[in-house]
C-alpha cells in the first residue's frame, strides 16, 4: 500500500511538469518564431513479484508475470519545429522563413546563435540586427543613400541608389540547418545554440538543397495552437487530480489497517 503513495506522487510531479510546459507554450502564443515544447514521459522500474514464463509444473509455464510499476518520470521536453503561420506586415525588414532553416545571429561574445524570428531592424550604423541589437551573420549594412530595399526569396539583398537610380547589391542572407533541430539548446530571446545532439550547422543559401525560401514583408508566428494547449492543460489537471485521489485513497486504506491493529 505504501508503494501506491510514492507511485501516485511521481504522477503528480510529472503532471506538474506537463502543466509547466503547457503554460510556457500558452505564454508564448504570440511570440514571433516560437516553437512549442512537448513533455515526454517514461515509466519507472518495475518490481517483479512473479517472473514471466516462470515454471508452474514440469511441462508448463505461466503465460504472464506479476510486474508492479513504480511510477513515471519526465524523460525529456522536445521542441516541435513545425512551420508557424506567416503574417504579412509590409515592413521591408520583416523576413519569414518558409520551409527549413534558421537565421544565424552573432552574439555579443562572438558565438553564433540561431533563430526563426525574422523581425529585423537596423542600428545606428545601418547594420541589420535583431530586436536585441545582435547583427545578422553574415553582416549586411544598408547605407543611407539607398531606397526600395528588396530581399529576394534566395536571400539576395538589393536596393536602389537614390543618386544614380541603379540597383546595387548589399549582401546575401544565408541560412543554417541541423540534422536534429530538436537537439538545439534554447537560450531565450527566441534564440537557439548548437549542441552535440543537434549536430554541426549546415550552411547554405535559401532555396538551395534542404533550405526553405525567404518571404520579405512577412513574419512567422508561433506554432502554438491555443485550442490544443487548453486540451493538454485540462488533461494534465485531471491526471493530477486522479493521482491526488490515489494518494487519498491509499491513506484511507492505511488508516483502516491501523485501526484494525488496535
């Protein structure tokens, strides 16, 4: 009976983690380029009271054993990199990725980070940067003598010189992809870092090989579906309540046993 207390407690802890993950998804439903998390669970070890295929006579074996589980634990929280909806903004510095790939960003320490959020700006030097002022890599500078900024699907950045009215090339936006994007480490600010689990970054131009294409004047929204998250939240809440009830029931049974011993 004591086993039931600890087993139900692991269930409550696991459902609390499910609620934490779901709450984070809901909180980021309007975060540009956000990718939803999914909590995954594994059953714990089993106490074997009777081995499967144990000898029951000289010629027979029992078809099943008696294995009592010890509960559940969180085995991981995985990112889902499904495409989010694209929203038209008309801002020439908003760039959405349609398909696979990430923008590469240079962090203040010089390390590379990766993002799906393409809400870019320009700093006081004309460099294209993200919302935190971290420059796009490779760095692209928009001089003040150009107009009609254009970013093609293949990442070529051009503009028109105001003086000569000729089209000038400002740079090429490249993309990065990974064998296992779910292995990337989220570091906040809609950024990810490469890990051994993700594999080394594979760099290339948009529309080439496995890379998607770019859409200027659009942004990628979060891929969180609020209705699904609400269903997950209700399911986790009910599972939490059921595990709590199991603890209460076990406690009542223990109380009955204790009273019988008096």
